[in-house]
């Protein structure tokens, strides 16, 4: 779980390939940098994104292929996937 680090822009070394669960809250800059890493992650099954107060567009083609559950909470400006 990564919470309340709005100024962090990236994780050095990227995401572990065996990561199955990820929760991100109030980490807009980090989320922006991780979008491409999510799509390339073969194991990420559960993703929670919370507390974003800017317009956010989850991009369907950048979501992990193994994703079972996507939860978005307290993000009033999120746009829906078509």
C-alpha cells in the first residue's frame, strides 16, 4: 500500500513482476508513471486507486491483463471506461 506521497513521481526499479496486489492513495504523480508498468505486469490481480481530486482517465489498454479487481474510490473526477 502506498499512501499520501503526492510528490513522488516514480519507483526506482519499477514494479516486481510477481506483484499481485497494489493500493495507491493520493499519489497522482506516481500513478501517472506506473500506468505503463501495470500493463506489462503479468501478475497484478487487484488494484485500488483512491483519493485523486483531478481528472483521471483509466486507460483500458494499460490495465494489467491478469486484473481481476479494480476499485476506484473517492475520485470524483474519474472518467468511465467504455
